[in-house]
């Protein structure tokens, strides 16, 4: 019964992932249309700034999500430390925790820098785009970020349930 429940949950998550991937493809299409518009109306250096921002947006958000996820796994492992855990493993977890915490702080700095760059790009685009086009740009950035977060969350959930299912199936003779 538990295996059936886990398989059902996984099926639901896989379907959700397909929907999110479909939305991501639609968002990418809107991004290409927006890119063409920006290329048309902006100076080459302004267009380059826009393209760098859009490219870095995905990288920085993905980096933050990845580091946060890894840090959460290390923190969970640290919570499971007990009297039977050897000193080497404790030290390894502590070092990984410190390293990931520093890396996440650096990634947060990158995100703050990216937010400043977004304001600059938005100011540039405001000179050339109509109000509707500017709203489309802001919606695109927001949706792109949301979809990245949603995709990462679904991947984490799927991975977790697949591990649970595999462990459960191994435990049953």
C-alpha cells in the first residue's frame, strides 16, 4: 500500500514537472520575442547589457537554489549526528556546512548585484519600450525566476520520493 502511494505521488510529481517544463518552454519563447524587440530598439551596448542580465539571472538563481538545497541536506545530516557518529564524519559535515554557508552568502551577494543590474536594465528599457512592453519584460523576469524555483523544487521532491521508493522496495523480500 505504501509503495502504491509513493508511486502515485511520483506520477503526480512527474506530471507537474511536465507542466512546468511546458511553461518554461512558453516562457523561453516569450523571452526570444522580447529579445528581438530589445535588439530592435536598443543600442548594441544596451542590448548586450540586457542579454548579460538575462543570462546571469538563470545562473545566479540556479546557483542559489543549488547551494540552499545542498546546505539543507548537510544540516539534515548534522541533525542526525549522535553518540555513534565518528569524529571524522562530524568534522567533515561541519566543514561542508561552513563552506556551503560561505558559498551561499557569496551567491546572495551575486543576487544583490544582479538585482541592481536589473534596475539598470529596466531603466534602459523604459526609454525604449511601451508601458505594455515594459510590463511584459518585468513579467517575463518574474515568471522565469518562479519557474526556475518551481523546477528545482519538483526535482528535489521527485528525487526524495524516488529514493524512498527504492529503499522501501529493497526492504521488502
